[in-house]
C-alpha cells in the first residue's frame, strides 16, 4: 500500500505542528467544559449565607432580645454608630444589607396590643433583605397571636413560647427521579469538541492534500502501476485513519477525565461525535481540495470553524441565540450535532421514541458529510483534468 504509507509519512512529517494544535485545542475544550460544568453545579447547589445587618435598639427589653436572638440564626450583626451618614455609607459600600431599628416604646405598645412598626432601611432589590423581612414578620405575627389570646402574658413567657414554636422546622424529602446529564462534564465537553476536532482535521488533511497537489508527487503517483481506484481507496483509508485517531484520542480524554459519570448518555455522545467526525473529514477534504497553500487553509479554517461555532450553539448556548442566528446556524453541521447532544443530555429514558429526534439530527449530519465529499470529489476531478 504505497499511497497509504506515503500519506502516513506526510502526517508524521507534520506531527509536531499537529500535536501543538491538538494539545492547545484539547486544553481549551477541557477548561471550557470544566468551567461551564462547575458554574452549573454552583447554581444547583444552594446553601444559605448569613446576611450582614445593623440592629439598632433604642430600648432594652426581653421581647427585643428574643427577636435579636432569632435573627442571629440568619444574620451577622455589624456594629455601626447611630448616625445617618455612617448608616448610609455602610449600605452604599455593602458593609450591611439591612438596617433594623427598634424605636423607643415599641415593646410597651406591642404588649398593649397597639399597632406599632419597626423601622428598616435596605439595599433595593436584595433577596437577602426579603428573607430578613419574612423572619421578622413571622416572629412578630406569632408573638401578636399570643398577646391577643393570653391575658397578662409576660415578656419572658412570650419569648419562651416563641422560641419553642419557631424552633420547629418542617423537613421535605425530594424523591430523586431519573437524572439527566444536561450539566455534566461530558455533555459540555462533547459540544466544545467541535472546535478542536474540526480544526485539527482540517489542518492535518489539508497538509496532506496540499502535498499531493505537488507536481512531483502527483507525477510519481500517476506513473505508478496502481489504478486510480486503488490510489483513491488507499488515500481515503489514510485520511480516515488520521480522522479516527484524532477522534479516538479526544473521546478517550473525556472518558478518562469523567470516568465516574459514564452512563447511557455517554454512549450516544460518542456515537454522535463519531458521525460528526465523518462529516468533519468531508469538510476537511473539501477545504483541502479548495486551498492552494497553508495560509489559505488557516483563513478558511478561522472563517468556517470559528464562525459556525459561534452561531450553532458551541460557544454560546442556543437558549441565548436569536431565532435568526439559529436559522443561519442550521445551515451548518455543527448546529445539528450540538442539537443532538443537547437532546441526549435531557433524556432520562432511552428508547426508539425518545431517541428518534437524536437520530434525525445525526442523519442530517450524514447528509452534510455526503455533500462535502461529493463537492470535494468534483473539485478534485476538475483539477485533475485542468
């Protein structure tokens, strides 16, 4: 198989450059996937953080101390001077999110069943401030029920009742259903893999095709006793070998890094990327047939690969793209590949009915592959006789 060996020799000659591209692009994909996955997990993992507040008390009473003790469960008390400018500065610079003032005479009026209010100053549109409001209202409304229904209740008794009642918490158990993998490392990695996979395929195969367009090599191949069919078969086999080695290394890297989360979705991610690799090989074959030098390859790669990644959901989630952008992106195979990945990520059951949209997207990618190979063959045939 002389043509096959020649192709492999050309690949080996360019291996240092290809390895640089490979590791840079691989590192880029890994960093982007890890960052996106961690961000998603941070959004899903909720833990309450105490809010910094200023508690200004103009009177000392058992009821007010009870309220302060209850607030200490969800708030940190920041000592501030009772001066308007100092309090405003603390809010403006974020030292506190909430200022609660207990006016003088509050406790006496409250115990006498009068309508009284606490004074508050908050940072606008603050979620933590709303939570403090809920707790204060809960404490005072519960206390109001006791005061209105128990004649002569003392502040000490009232606070003890409130401590007992408010210490009881409801526990909710959420039954876990089948998990999808929408925020997993693998789902994000396989989306970002579009950029390095296409780039490395195009750079490697274009180097081979440009070398074969060299007049001396072309004459040597044409003078060989091999038929055109044998030459094309060996040439195609060498390109496929290169493509699937690149694909295999990228998939192996993901499976190694995310080995603890391999599941049914992983199989379909790999299958989808395999089909996309065939399409990417066709695209690389087409660009290599069109380009006449390495500079042209670089320009075409930047336009085709980077451009498609931005409008097809690789770099920017499809949820954030406009309908016009997505409509334009649908004319690229990357769009259908990413769409299939996103559908796989949302699946919790895998059967023919749920996978039908995924297979449809894969079929569209294969049609793109057929179109790329056909165009490349036509161009090469025209150049052969020109």
